[in-house]
């Protein structure tokens, strides 16, 4: 009887020791898991910050590059005719002023995302004193503003023809902004690098499962000594077009920009869409 009691005590002690070891192992596992989850959260936060910084850099490039290019071209045109054609010079200067206002409006829109209102919904007290500035915080541009963009570029000296194929429909906000930025970047490069008398053609095609955007610009033929056609031949294929490729890739699409054999450049993008 005594032996059985001793055996029972030993067994209980053994099971108690095993249970204690299991609890310690479980605590260590939970601690390790918590540490891993915290590390994953930190990595995710860093990745999110890096992605947001890259997005902001692309937005700032698009906004400043396009509008400043317009302002430079229009200011130069005004200087050329300031004494001989004062009315035309005044019109060009008004366009410079308008481009500057547009730049400030879009910058406020973007920077407003970085510096939200103090209560999370209403403008700050300083902004409340300037209601006109609060009204400027409009949504990011989309294809509905393509006409205004084309008018500015045409006025700056590059006539633009626009064709819309298929049945226009509502697009996801990110796709809409991306399509607009593709056209904006291509036309900006046409202003910067195009020759006098250059033209541009913009085609927006609404297909069943994709949105296709193509911008063709004219220029000196490569047969006359220009660079050969290819994806790296475009002098404008720098930060702007690299950023656009990243934007398009986010939606599973692709973008190609290259010099045309007959002169000028071609920017072509395909962005998948859900079937309507």
C-alpha cells in the first residue's frame, strides 16, 4: 500500500513537472510568436511608408514637371511677341498664371493628404480663414479633365487630337488617375523635346476587359540621324515614365514608351479592368 502511494506521488510529481515544462514551452512559443508578429508589423509599416513616399514623389513629379513645362513654354512665347503682339503676349501670360494656379491647387490637394485637419474632418483654423484654399482641395485629375489638359498643351504650341473609342464608363479612381498621368507625361515630353510644328494624337480605348491609352507624337525621323527606335531611346523616359510603369504594374497592366521610326514617340499602355 505504501509502495503504491509512493508510486502515485512520483507519478503525480512527474506529470506536474511535465505540465510545468509544457506551460513554459508554450509561453516561450507565444512570446516568440508575438515577437515575430511585432516584427512583421514593423516591416509592413516600413514598406507602407516607403510605398507612400514613392507615390508622393511620383505625384509631385507629375504635377510640377507638367505645369512648369507649360509655364516655361508660354513665358517664352510671351517674351517673343511682347512688343509686336501685346494681346497674344497677354494671353500667354494669363496661361502662365493659370498653370501656376493649377500647380498650387494640385500641390495643396496632395499636401493636404500629408497634413490632415486637426479634427480629422474639418479644415484647420488657418485654412478656415481662407475658404478659397479649402475649395481648391479637389480630387485627383482623371480622364474627365483630359479636355482641359489638351487645351493647355495645344495653346502652348503642340496641337493635340483626341479619339475616344468604345463606350466610356466609370473607372476605378486609381486607374482613372493613372490614365490621365500617362497622357500628361507623354504630352509634357512632347512639349520639352518636340520640334516646332509637332503634333500629338491621343487615343483612349474602352475595351471589355481593359483600358488602352496611346499617345503618338511627331518629330524628326530616325532615318535622318536620330536615335534608333526602342524602349530606351526616349529622352523623356526618365523618372516620369518609370513611375508610370510602376503605377500601371500595380493594376496588372503594362506600359511601353519608345521612339517611332518615322519620328516622334509612342507611349502605349494597357490597364486590365473588370468586365462591365
